């Protein structure tokens, strides 16, 4: 599966994931995040080392299989929109919300 196909992904209740994205950013910035995978009712937080960076992905469960296919078939690429939040253990920390349009995430960050 190719990275460009991310734009074709449709997620229900995207507002829920946008809120989780903002909460995750706040948690990482305040050094409260424990860098562990976590499962919630509708989504997962998945930690991954990619491109010498530490990525923290919010992945809606409804598109987990799509995320895994794209992740596995594109090991040397970013998996869409991510926010750089500093460093942890000498690696850049980036947060993403898989399947949510970057314009929606950007608007949420600005607001």
C-alpha cells in the first residue's frame, strides 16, 4: 500500500481522534507521556522508531489494518502528517494521528 493512499482513508467520528491528538501533544510536551503503547475503546497509541525518530501514532481501530499495511510497506517514509515535539532519549519525538486530514489537525492545533 502506498503513502499517497492515506488521503483516501475515511474515518468516522474524526473529532474524537482530533481531541486525542491534542491531548497527546499536551501529555508529551508536559513530560507526562510514558512512551508505551496503549489501547482505548476506539483507537490505539502506537510507539515506533522510524527514520531515527520516535513516532507516537494515534490509530483509529477501524483503520488499524490499513495503518499496518502502509507502515510495513513504507519503512523509510513518514506515515503522513506529524508534529515535531522535541527530543526523548536523544531522538526526535513526532506525534501523528493516522487517517485524519492534516488540515483538520492543523486547525485544531492553532485553535
